[in-house]
């Protein structure tokens, strides 16, 4: 499955970054990607929220530098979430 084939985001494994600071969010995202890769989940959802955009920037930077991430983009109609496709 690719992120373009996702219809229902509620059924995806989810990481909610509300309440995290930048550094703990980076660690949580990296761990979440690695754990879901081991479990064989190709597509996951990361909820960063809208706010001032700090978590979105942190999320984007962390995913951009992760070699196990194929692609990521904002969830359909929800600027506070990112769909992430992981190498399996």
C-alpha cells in the first residue's frame, strides 16, 4: 500500500506528538518508524497538530533525514497530520 492508496486514516498506526518538545518528538518519530518497520506496517500516521508549526517543521526535518522513509505528505483535508510510507 502507498500513501496515495489510503482511504481511512483511523485504521493506521498513529503517533500523537501533542505535548512533546522538539527533541523528544525527534526520538519518538524515529522509534515509531523503526517499530512499525519491524511490524511490517507500510503506512503510518503522525499527528503533529497545527499550532505555530514547530512540530510540523520538526516532523518534516526528522522524516526527511530518515533513510527508512520513502515518502510523506499531509493527510487529506487535515493539515495537522502526516501520512508516512516506510520501507519494508
